[in-house]
C-alpha cells in the first residue's frame, strides 16, 4: 500500500469513522438516558411509549433504517439528509434503544431503600434521580455501555454502503487501486482493533472515576 493511498484515503477514512462513532454515540447516549429513565416513570403511558420505542428500534435493522432515512424520507417528507447524518441518526436511534435497557436495568437495581430515603428527605422526583439514583446507577451502566460503544464502532462500517468514505470504504478503494486484498484488509482490522482498544481504555478510566465518586475503589483490572 503506497504512502499516497494511505494519505489520501485511509487516514481521512479513519477520521470519518471516529466522527461517526462520536456523533452516533452522543445521540445514542441522549436517547438511552431519556428513554431508559422514561421506562422507570410512574406513569403507565410514559412507560408504554418508552417501551414501544425500544421494541421498535431494537427490532429494526440499522442498515435498513439508514436506507429508509436516506432514500425514503425525502420522498415522504421532503427532508433530505446527507449520507453522514442519515448514518448518525440511524445508528444513534438503534443503539440508543439498546442503551435504554441498560439504563432501565441499572436504575431498577438501585436499592429501594435509597429511593425511600429521597422521599423521606422530601426530594422531588428529579432530585431523587439526579442526586441518588444516577450516581449509583451510572457506574454499573458503563461496562455494558462500553460493549455497545465497541459494537457501534464496528457498525459504522455500514455507512460505506451509502458511499461515506469511512475506513472500510477507503479500504475498498485501495483494494480496487492496488488489487491487493490481504494487506489492506489486514491493516483495516488492526485499525478497528486499535480504535476499539482506545475506547475500552477510556471507558474503564471513566468507570473508575465514577465509582471513586461514590466511594468505591477499583484496581486497574476493574476489581473492587
């Protein structure tokens, strides 16, 4: 693989993959906390709507949703999305639905006595969520969130089908130009591994920090 191909295709492709991951993860996180919290709401209607969203997007192919947003939505509503943002929206909504279940489970795992203590202190529901529930639940969310983030990183390869020049699409172009498959795809595997490794290390550092904030000490390997 020549230096010119690396500079003009692969390096920009890595940056696009990183952007796709970050933007989609930000949207997925917002969706996960909003919907996951709504799944624990005392209103049955709110819980139903949140559960309906979760079931719809967990049961829908992210690739097909991406195609629908890019090809179908402009004809139905007149809203045309560039491929990059159609991909971000599809990935964020899909992985946000999985993350919502992580949030719901972690909030429900907080000891009932903690909720009762908030009620006894006359905290509003928002204060109980912000001051009692989330500080204890967030550290437990991070390991499954880390898995979802890695899956999201790998899922960004789907955007190459819309012509977005991510690292997978760049690898395809290099293969066409050089007729060498082994080298470019081996390098691409290493690139994904390195990105996933960096994300994992960052999430583990975040987990240690959030646990330290509630008085739980962990070793570098994650043990208490």
